[in-house]
C-alpha cells in the first residue's frame, strides 16, 4: 500500500505558532525536527516501553548537542510531581540553559509531563512533541496543555505551554498495542462528535478500515482531527470559551479514570464511556436525541471501544470526583453536552441529581 504523503497543519498563535507534521518516517527525518531546537542542550523524556523502540532513531539526530534522557515507567499512574522533580533534576545535571529543549518521545503521559517540565524550568523553555501513540497524535500533543495528576484527580496541576513543533510519525503506530490504538480512536470520534457532523459520517463509513489500521485512512483521520483542534486552539488558546468543548466526555471520563486509579481504563476508553454518558444526560435534559446517542454507541462499538461504566464503580464517588473538574465554577457543575452529532455546547449549572441519575442507570 502506498505511503501517505506528509501533511502539515499550522497552529496559528502569533509568536507561539507552530506546525504539526503528520507522515511516515518523521522520527528519522532529523533535519525537519532538529530545526525546532534552538540551543545546545536537550533532554529526551520518554518511557521504558517507547525508548527501546525509538530512542536510538532520535539520538541519531542529536549530534553536536549536549543531551541526556529521562525515562518514566509506562502508564498514567507515573504522571506525578515526583517524576517532574526527577526530570527537573535531570535538566539541572545537564546544565540546561534558557535555550534548552525538552523532547517528548512517547504518548500522552510523556507529552504532558515533558511539557510541564519545560514550562517549569527557568520559567519556560522550548519543547517539541514526537508523539508515538494515536491518542497523542490526534489530541494531547497539540494545543499546549501540560500537567500532572494528583490523588484527588487527573490533570489538576498544569500549565498552557505550546510546543515548538509536533512531528507525528505514523510508522510508530505499527508497534502500538491494539488496545492503545483503539483508545486513540476515541479522541478522533470526539472531535467529530463535538463540531463536525460530516467528519462523523466519514468515520462511520470508514470505521472498519480505521479499526484495521489502513495507513491512508488513519493518516487522513489524524489530519482532520488535528486541523479541527488547531482551529479551536487558535481561537481560544487558554480555554476561556470554545476550547472547553474539546472536553466532551472528559468530566465523566476523568472521574472514571480516577476512580479506577488509572489502571481500569485507558484515557481514550474513559473518554468513550464519558461521551456516551454525556449523550445520555443530554437526552435526559431534552437536548439530544436517542438516535444520535445510538449512532455514537454504534461507531464506538465498531471501533472496539467500551461504552459502559466498568462494574463495581460507585455513582456517588464518581459524582464527587466530577465536582473537582476544572471547568466547574461557583460550586456548580459545568459540563460539555450536545444537541446532536456535531453540536456540542457548554452547559452551566447542571443539576447534580440529573447527573447522578445517569450514573446510577449506567452502573
């Protein structure tokens, strides 16, 4: 099958603008990503799963720099302050100056922690994203959200810190476990469900090809989702309005992840279940329709994603975790709901008994 051509999508943010490159062989295209490194120091942050596969390929492009690596154990549970402290210590040991660059080689956990580390060192240094998972390519590597988890909840500490560039090498998806790949598809579906009904219909007709990892279809899905997100981020970089729509399913999903101690569900799986819960709540509030909820469930099912709350979870605990969501204000729940596919909106003051009713029915 022909290799898809590299696509470049601009994230337009004035002096913080950058490009997202999507294509084959990008980790080995050293001149392309090396141009984004301005200084003489670099710290590659990766994890113990990705580094054995791809670190050597990246290292070949670091000739002439003073550089080192910092490796995390794999998994959401390791996106912690302790590991940020260790990464900062690695920068100190390297003697990193203000023109140093952090290189995030891995999935969303690596990208979030690497970006937050870069935002903290000397009040902000450069970083670039080399995402190796589908979820990171289509979502977490783009937009500058960085952060770490607390026992009380996911991503409660963080900063907006835009990368210098994103280089998504789709060849790395060949080594991505099936479950991780399907989890990334949830973020693709989310973008369509929020604001692009035509893209949602496109996904419905190509769901089987996506699930089978057809390279051309996967590359096009990544590009379409990134283009949508880039437009939203350009209009609302720090989530004062429209960008909050990108959190469809996240308030439910983050609660599910936290309740499962980040081991029961992958992030994308939690988002898939969260989107279904948001659609069901929208129905209950007279906003969405059963037909659209069923279309969403069918697409997620075809892509091999969960649509049910894992057994044994406590609705009251989930509601308590949802109260900690960053989108809430003045003690009231503020959720992303929809009026149908492609028509998400921010809804403030959602009654807790309505949310609890949906959770109880799901459990």
